C-alpha cells in the first residue's frame, strides 16, 4: 500500500509540473546576464545600437560610459544603470533598451529520482521547474529495476551552500517562491524515499539508502567521507520532512 501511495503522489506532482510550465511564460526580462553573453544596447538619443559581448569577468565597454560590470543584472536593471550614468555625467535623459541577443551555455546537473538524470547544457534563464521538466519529471517508481519513487525534498547545491525545497509545497500548493532560477554549476538532487542526503562541505555528498535502518548523524557523515578540510562542524543542520514542510534544527 505504501508503494502505491507514493507512486500516486509522484504522479500527481508530475501532473502539476506540466500544468505549472504550461501556464508559465518565460521572459528574457527575468534573465540575469552572465559572462560571454551577447547583448544589444540601444541608446535612442545618441543613435547608438551596439552589440556588445560580456567578458569572462562580466564586463562590457560602452561609448560615453566606459567599462561596466553587468554580471548578474537583469536587462531592465542595466537599462536603468545606463540611464542614471548619462544623467550623472552629462545631465541628459536618454532612452535605453537592452536585449539579450545570445545567451551563454550553462551546465546544470540533475541527479537522483528523475526519469533522465544527467548533465544538461542549457541556455537562457531556467528555473528548478524547468530543469525537472527537462529530465522527464520525477521518477514514479516500480517494482522492477527502474528505481524507487522520488521523495518530497529537493536539494539545490550551489558552491558551498545547499538549499532545501519541498516539492509538495512547490507543485501541489503552487508556492512559486520555492522555484528559484538556476545558474551554471548548480547540482539538483532528488533523493528517493527512504534515503538520507548529506550535502555541503563533505568529501562525498550524495543520497544514501537507509535500508530500513536508523542512522546517527555521525554515521551519515562517515558514509559521506567526513568533512572537507576547513569545514565548520558547528554549522551542521538537519532537514527532516514532517508532513507539513521540512523541519530544521541544529545538530
């Protein structure tokens, strides 16, 4: 009965995933500029319509303005910055338009209980929901070798930080604040039911099967290879799904 219930739960979340994406309209205006992007910057009053490539350091060089660091800005934010600089330097009000002509490729890893886990090359602004859809959705699970059903938590690993997102809150309750944009180098991990995930500053982060056994915090850390050099062992956090969202407490 438990396997049937978990399969139906995942099927329902996959259906909501399709609905969320069909009703959502992606916009270049939400995209955050990155290294190697190609932009078109138009300044109507100065008759300028210039394609500019963002450098590997995240900079562009514009006439009348000079070098600007644009990495992480939205197009609308860059437009405002250029307008403000013209006003500050030349006391001129100008009309500025920025468009994304070519987006850099980003690599995002999706691991765990999805239909097609792997490393994905993506362009443009993608979110967690976009990446789950690209993998074919959450794994429903079966009695054969295709694997167990997806659990309820997603771990988004970015640099040395790990973010925990509850799938049912995102998909079933429609809380889109839990649908963050992803960036190059992110790792998305969806452990199966009955697994414990160890992330952050450990030597072998990942999901590990409990196999019906209880696991102490020390044992979980040992399975993950222990701390990396320089890790702060006093900053350990435990995330546990309790039926109404993941509970958090320091270990």
